[in-house]
């Protein structure tokens, strides 16, 4: 996920109340999210939706195939296979994003958000903004402190889902990757208190991610309405509009 802030010389066209097209020289376009960032965002989003849907079925199989003497209607196994395949797509996206955040030079603005995390003034202004009593604070990075903590929480839950998911995976597939991971995952399973708790923890973390997604969507819409910089559009086009100083 590549994030950059590239100031452009472009200005925003607008239409006044008389229908005349003009130019606002105080508004500039910035590249907020690169194509890689946007692709990974939507891959993760779609993966989460599909994992939740298939995960609910695996927890409570609400649909069963018609009874037959032929051993061909393995619907539960099909859902489990899709859950595992999509799970590895999710793992790949999470690992790549984590690597880019920690080591990519193009992600320096994400890491810069750590400065605001320990700044009580930014915290106070950010809370005031959400309470509609003050303006949005000027940030050092791309995330405000509340966003940053939310994303940290999300990745903790994501890695928890990955670890518990891999433990469950090794109890289904014993060859290849499953066989290779069995011993280390078995050790983690024992440390966590057994397979029953691992499965329960997997479900609890799933609900945590669902809650994060709901809050994430709400805050994205909130920022789009009150900041008016094309927050939601940016995750599709990559472009945000900023007032020039």
C-alpha cells in the first residue's frame, strides 16, 4: 500500500450560482492513495466480507444439500475450502501492508502519525472535532491519533485471526503447508489452552473486526461530510482536495 502526498499545480473547477465555470485557486489536488494502496484496501475489504459470510456458515450450517445416497454433496467442505483460500488471500494482504508500513520509504507519512499519538493537544482537538465543537487539527501524518489506535487494534485482531486460523487449518490439512505448520501451530494451540478455546477466540476476533468495519465506515462518512476533502472518493480515485495555505 503506497501512500504519498504529491502537491500538484492543478486547481479545482467549480460552477457558481449563475452556472459559470470558474477556477478556485485556493483548492489543490493531492495524491493521497496510490493504486497499490487502493487495490489492497479493496482486496482486504472483500476478503473480510467473504470470510465473515463463509465463517458464519461454518459456525452454524444453515443450508444443507438434498439427501442422496451418492457421496458428492460436501457443501460444508466446499465452504471450508473457500474460507481457507480467501483466508490466505487475506494473510497475503495483511503481511504485505505490514511490511510496507514498517519499511517502505513511501509510507513515511503513515509512520509520522506516531507523533500525533503522543500529542495531547492533537488528541483534544480531534475529540473536539468529533463532538462538533472545533476544527479538525493539523496532523503530522495521514492518520489522526484515534484512527491510528483503531488501525493498530485492527491489525492485532487480524494477526490473531491469522494465527488461530492457521491452527484450525492444520487440523484439516495434514500434508504440504498444513504438515509443515503443524508442529509450531500445535505448540501455540497448547499455549492458548486447546482447540476449543482457539475456535472460540477465532469467533470473538471476527466480531471485533466486524465492529471495526462498522466504525470505520461511519467515521469515513463523517469525515467526508464535515471535512469535505473527498475522503470516500479518495479510496477509489486516490485524489483528495486540500485547501491551499
